[in-house]
């Protein structure tokens, strides 16, 4: 259990350069495709019918970036507004966030902007935020113009891509873009011992006592 | 034994290629739409209707229908039928039509071969659901109806008028005319195209020459026509009115005086009630409701699909022959050979009951009427089926065992709520799948007039939860045919809206749909019951979980959950604590959906085991339905012996659960537990300990623990060894009053891997209230 994710598949730092581990959170209106994006990124799959996420789901995926191995610990959150009060628990200490909206739904874009504001105010100051306009395969019923979203992203210093979990368009790309932008100095040793008892919730920089996380 | 039901099959139109709806989700296959829509037909029980027993989806949009069936139809009656006989057929057919009309269903393919007769010669209308279940024919590629009996407007106007109950009256008029004139079939020599032209040409008839008289003339039976009683001619003429607005509905026709002229009950049609059929009919299997008979038939190996295959109705073509010549990139397919096997053949295949009869031959007659109130001496235990001890999955497939269970549960359900206790007792053994919906309702104690309550509930007015419900329903629970059908979606939405409407203190949280799903699935044709079950289930298991602000409830629940993990599995608890994996991160979906998204079977057996070895008070929550009510009749305990509320912060600050004095007294009761299940660890000073403590307790003063350390080891003393030797017993750490020492010591025991550690609420002092303090033995 200590070496979750399997140490075997993790290249050792001596031979393969750095290994970085980042906490990433997905946020956005419900039914915009957060879980589908993660499923596509982590398992390469797409389900036409994706059950709604209750609370949150946790998944991991590793990507290689030149000499660095980046391991994402992904928190896929519930989109329903009612679950909002849980969100800080998931984005606290996150180094990256993908805020997802549905290009066929203008309201979901508005909700995305609210999330951006909240993260800028309350998340870690150096958090890398990406904006994903999902369901790009439904461009026929587009309600949010690409230019508008791009302009908004530029203003706020966000990464931006239109993605499609269904066709896999820009899914790996957006995670890679995040990985590139993340600072690589927070190295986590892959040798195993340093990993034992690693806290899943908070990053090392903002450690708090457990049990206080949802306050 | 005569077959009691028959199968038929057709294909629904398939959607072209990879088409998505406006919400980006795939279009619902037509066969699923049909499947969902047709479920209501299975509830129709009327003396003049054949009952629909099952609708089955096959491969490639195939739909198979199983319906009650009788071999004798109006088309097969050879002898000419007397005028009273005709009136009787008309009357019973009208009653059947009027019944289905009340559900806004029209037959649309009424013809002599769809008018069947039971053994007593009563009309049993057949195939009346085809037009309805196919969405007025929209979901299939074949026309519905026999042109010979079709009303002229059906050929001419839009489907709204062509679907009025009056189209059936025209068909009935033609059928009656045939019988009255003694014709085998009208216009029997005409081909299809001519037939349609003929029906349309009737439009030229006017008030002088009625349609009926023209048919009589054309078939050269004018004399017979003239000799018919005026009331019958009037009836037939009313049916054959060209303008639908002049034609009466079935309900209106039933008011005609002709039906009072004859004593219809005594009229015999054809040759029924033959002695041999009479003998057949007393086979006890015929006393079972048809649904039960069909259910058992399938368990005994009956398979509609293979029967249809045997009869050549389902043919398959090797897939290699259906490969298209060319597929364009955008998905269009060219040069695909038409699959001859998909052509329509509405032949009806009777399904033989012989194998079921043989399978149940050893069952004694008395088993059909089990005594449920008193276990009779005649029915001794040996008669119980040997399958009773087998695993559930086998019991659910064993014909004879299910026969006994089904008969028993039907009778118990008929007696509900009087039989509640028996239902609970029997349900512990198992529940026959056929009656699961109603049995669950009984277990949830659903009673009273839940139907009117549901009817009176507003399920339509738009509100702010609609958007979320509408987003969630089409994407969730699509694994199931019923729940993924449009009808299923509609029911989902109505039941959820009704629940929110009836519980203003609660709101729709994502996850509520998962709780709703099983009840809709089990009671698909009884929304009111599904709603009543959901309404009873939530307060029972998820009391106050769906408050708009449920954080206090959920956080208390999760804090308690943490305690219970510590109580039962210190190793897991310590590990979760170490990595900071709090239940807020992972357990919310479990509890908010009652584990509906995990493997419930394992979950259930584990939870029953845990429940049995968890003192009730250790799970005490102030937000539970009846907090602290521990059923201890006749024992008026002091309130200090019961649990008291703690804030979430207090709960989270403690690692182990607390146990009430009442529960401890119970556990110390040697008459209940001859081998002690509990060990009290008194952490007070030895002086206090020697003045009086709990029976059998050991003394480890808290000062022996180095509480300044984060996780100190157990102190080196003989008492610590006693602790380790008693590993597995409930370890109740008791201090003086509510002093913090007991909580701290309990945490040390937990960190050292001892299971079942809890803290005595309010300390050792509570035992004084029960005069239970004893001098410690000098061990």
C-alpha cells in the first residue's frame, strides 16, 4: 500500500531523471464531461453514458516529459452545485486544476469563470489552471465561441484548449501542457521509502492535521 | 394441457448509424422505447382481454411478445353464429375496447383472428397492444392493421384521427357484418390493392344506401340482410358510419338498447365446454395466476426465443453475408444485401406447458394452497423442498422451490399488512424475484392509500431542481433496458420530483437517483408504490442526508464511521490516519447512495457481521432517526446511562467510539453472556479502583501511559499482558467521569493495534447508578 501506483513501473531517479508528483483537480458544472475527460486520459476509454460523480473520484496517471516523469493524482469532483462545500477539500494544496465547461452550454462557461475566480482567491497561489471547452465534437450545437474563451483564458493567464473526451481531441495534450507548465523542483523520490505514509490530501507545503480538512 | 400463452415477434426500425441526440447522448434504440412503453400492458387484467405476459428484446432491434392465448378465434369458428351470439361477441369486444380506450389505447388491428374465445366461449381480445407499443406504428417499418377491416380514414388522414377509438368501431362493424350475413370474409376474392380501393370506394355511400346494405348487396345476401333484427342492423350501421364524427365510441355503443334485449350470459358460441377441456381445466396449474405460470414456465426451461427459432420465425443469416460492399468515411453504407430474415412475420406460436407440467408433477395438490396462519400437522417439515439449503442463486432457478415460494408469498401478500411478521420472517430466507417489488414494499411497511397521495402530488410544475434531474437521468442507469427507455426516464423524473415536492426540507442531491432506481425498476408499472417505497426507505437508512445543508449530518456520520473503523480494524484505522485519508475523501458516495455503486452482496454480508458485533451505542449519532433509543423495555435507565450528543469537532478529536453505560451493563450481564465479551479497563488511580469498579475489570492507571508522546507503547505491566491476551473482546476504557484520560488511553490502545476499543461514556461513575460497582478481585 505504501508504494501505491506500483514502484516497479516507476523509473528510478538515478537512470531516468526526475519524478514529479502533482495533485490535479477537475472542476466545473455538472455534466460537462469532467469524468469523461479523466477516463479518456487515464484509461483511454469513453463511455457514452457516464454515471454522475457523487462526492469525488480519485485516479492517477503518469506522463513522461523529456527527462521528467510526471505523476498526476487526479481528483475528479462532483459538478452539482450542492457539492460545492466539499470542493475546497479537493483543491486545497492542488498544484493544477482543469476547469471544464461544455461548449454547447453557455451557463457552464459562466460557471467555469466563477471557479477560476474562486481558485485565484483561495487555492495555492502558484496553481496552474487550465480551461477546457469540452464536447468539441458537438461543434454543430456550439454556444460558446472559441475566440471568446481564448480571450478570457489569455486575460486570466490560463491554459486553454477545446477538448473532446469522445474523440480524444486535445485530452492528452491539455494534461501535457499542464505538466510542462508545472515547476519541476518539487521532486518526490521514487525510491519508495520517502513515499511511505505520504499524505494523500495536502501537499507538503500546506500540511495540516488530518481531520481538519473540511473546515 | 392446452397452451395458455403464445409468442410473436417483429423488428423495430433501427436508427441509422452513429446518431446522437441534441444532448450529445446516443438516440434510444426503438426497441428500448417499445420495451419501456409496453410495460403498462402487463398490468391489464380484464375478463375480455388476453393478458400481456412479457416483452423481450432480442438482437438487432428484435422485439418478442408473450401474451395469453387461446386456440379458438372468431376466424376459426366454422359454424355460423346466431344473432344473440353475435350480440354477445359485440358486447364483450366493446367492453374490452372501452377498457383499453380508458388508457388512451386503440387496437387498430381489430380483425376476426384477434378475437379469441376462452374455454367458456367468452371473448378474449388479442394483440391490442401492438399499435400502442410501437408508438402508433412510428417505431416499426411495417403497417399495422388488416386493410380489409380498416376504417377509410386510416388510409386518408393524419395519425391523430386515424388513432381515435372510432377506427376500431369500423373494424368491429365489418366483422359484425360478416357474421350477420354469414360470410366467411368480406371481399374475399379481392387482392390487397383492390381491397384498399374497395374500402375507399365506400365513401360514395350515402344516407340512402348504407355501407352495410351495400356489402349485403355486393355479396348477394340481401334476403338474409332483410331478415336481420332491426336493432342489429342499426348497431352495424352505426359502426359503419363513414364520417368518424358520426360513429359512436365503444363506450357510447355499450349504451345501445340491443344489449339489454338478450340475456348474454347464457349464450353459447361454437362448441365450447367439451368434457375433455373441462377435465383439462381442473389441472391445478390452471389455478395459478398467469404471471406465475409464465414465470415457472421459464424456470422449467421455457425459452420464447428458441421456440420462435424452432418455428422458423427467427432466422439468422451468417454475418459474412451482411457485410456491405462499401462504407464511406462519414458512415453511409452501400451495397448491403437486404436481410430476408428481418421480414415481418406476425405468426403466433403457442408455447407448450408440458415440460412445466412434468416438472411439477411430483408437487402434491396441497402445496397449491399452503396454510399460512397455522403450521398444520399434515404439512410437516419434511415436505419442505430440499432446495431450501442450497445457495440463493440455485434456489432462484429451481422450479419447484420457486413454485412453493411464489405460492406462499402471493398468499402472504394478499394478507398484508396482517401478515407483516410472516413476510419479514420468510424474506429472511429469500424473496422470489417475481414478487420482490411488493415484498420490499411490505418490508418497508408501505401501507395505506399511497396511490391517492401520489396522484395528488405535484410532479409537473417546473422548479429549480429540474435542470439537474434532466441532466442526470439520461446518463445514469443506462445499463438497464427499463430504466434507459423514455418511459423509464419519465417515471424517474416524476418520482424524483414528487419526492422533492413532498419533502420540502430536502433537496435533490446527485445520488438520490441511485436510491430511486431499484424501486422504479421493481415497480415499473406502479409509480405510486415506487414513490412510497423511496419515501419509506430514505428516512429509514439515510435520515436527513438530503438536507440542503447536510454537512452537520454527513460529518457526524463520517466521524462515527472513523470510530467504527477504529473499533473493528485498528490496523486500517492507523494506516488511514497516517496518510491522512479521511472518509470525506472517499466514503461520501458510499453512504449517499447506500452502496448502490459497489458490490452490494459482499458489502451486505460484511455489514451484517459487523452489525452483530457492534454495541448499538457506539454508533450513536444525534442526527440519526431516533437518537439513543436503545430498546430496553422495562428497564428505566438513568439518562446518564444513555448516550449524549457530541459536536463534530469533539467526535473528530476522539479516535475511538464511546459506549453507553446501558450497553456496558448489558454486556456485563452474565446470564446473557456466560463467556464475557467485554473487558473493562479502569484507568483511575488504584485507590479509587480498589474502592469499587466494574466486575472483572483491570486497572491500568492513566499515569502509567506516557501521554506526552504521540504514540506511546503499552506500559510494561502484567495488566498490559492481560489486554493482549483478551484481544478480540470489547475493551471498554473507563475513567472518572468525563475526564480526558480515558479517551487518551483508548487512543494509545488503538495505536498499538488493539481492536474493539471504546470509551465508557461518562466514565465509571455511571455504574454506581446501577449499583454495579464491586471490589476488585485480588488477581
